[in-house]
């Protein structure tokens, strides 16, 4: 069964600190992995997309990594800001009805 | 602002009723997706349309149906509503239906079934 597991479920850090969110998947075959940021009550917004051959991709203070061998991805946030408070969702395309399998997300809270 | 619009923003109704949620995709996007997000659940894919035709079906209940019209807007119909149908319903659109196409999400419709 295709699954995407994210950890931690929730995370609280102080403003200015760094953090890393994890995503493990069992989706097969694998096409790509995308990280979304979802502010409370709003639709998700794509941060990065990574294909099989990509190991690292950055978008400003967000850096995603992918290890296709171990089927793991991480999202590193540098110098966190209050506006980073949101849920971060890992989505893997490869299996499922439309090929998309969603993680349940990590709820990140940045405290001043 | 993603360019995807959804109406209404909020909807409160009673069990057993029927509602219609509307989505207008970004200009030029041919593919529309519907998702349900409950309080403790991640996004659940419901159904996808591409240029008016059903493209893929996910965990959509038989009480739910959708369609995409010639002008590419889409409607999600929910009938015989139950308390458990209370959730955020998102629509997303993409230019095509390919694997690398980014989906742009609308602001969602919050449905409350009392």
C-alpha cells in the first residue's frame, strides 16, 4: 500500500532557529515528491518539487533533500520566521488513483 | 492568490441535505482536482477532471458527484449529508494532467453539517 509518513506530527521552535521536517514514503513507482506549505484555513502552496535524479532543491530559506534509495525526504527551514508557522505537507506522485499520496503534514509553530 | 476561486467560502447545512460547491480554475488550466480535508486527516483526493472528462477517481463516496463544464469550471455535489462530511473542500487546477504539473489550490470551502 502506498503511504507517506511525516514526522514530527507537530513542532514548536523559536524564531530564528532552524528545523528539519521528515517524510518517508513507500510509494512505488516513484515519479516526484513535492513539499507544500499550508497556512491555517487556506489552500496548500507548493514549495519544491523533486524528481528521482534530484538530491537537493532550495527555495529561499527552504531546502528539500531526497534520498530515493531509502525513500526519504526532508525539508530544512533556515532562520525561521513567524510567517513560517503552518502545516507542511509531503506529497509523492507515483501510486494511487491519481498517482498522488499525501502525508498528514507537520504542524510547525514559530514562537517569538 | 493562486488564481483558483471557490464558492461559497463557508457553508452550514443540516444532515440529509444536498449542497453544491463551485470551483473556477486558473485561466488556461484544463485539469481540476477536488480534495477533502477533515480536521485530523490529511488531504484526501476525491476526483479529477481534465477538459470536461473524468480523469481519475479517488476516495469519493457514492453520495458525492462532480462535473466539469465546457467553460472548465467544476462543481462538486454532496448529497444525503452526514455529520462526518464536515470538512474543508479544496479545488486545485493545473495546466494539464501530467505528473510534473503543479497543482494550484483554491482557498477552500468550509462545510459544516449540523
